[in-house]
């Protein structure tokens, strides 16, 4: 099985960090930035914001899923739609 490591956050901008990680981990490494969300300021699509943007998206998705499950219906026009998620 072939796996790859993903570096996120501001530290992923350090010069040469990808190569150092590949040498140590003996696996391919890629650098990641958050995927843009509708109406998200462009400044947040930088590596240093990948963790908070990802956590916010995760929190929203799990909240919507829980609400949908509790109410027994599918929410079609919510925050996820407005965010483009």
C-alpha cells in the first residue's frame, strides 16, 4: 500500500521542509492549503489557515448531520449550501 503524508499549517512553508520530511519518513509528502469556500476571504486559502478552516468545516458538517438525524429530515438550504461545501 502506498501512502503519502500531507503537511499543513504555517510550518509547511518552511524552505525545504517537504524534502526533509520525505527523507525522514521515506514516503512522498505534499503541502496543502485549504480549499476555497464560497465567500471565504482569499487570505484564508493559505497553508497557515488549513487547520482552523478544516475544523470549522468539520464542526459544521457534523452539526448538520446530527440535526438531520435528530429531526429525521434532510436539510437542503443551510450553511453548507451558502458556503459552497
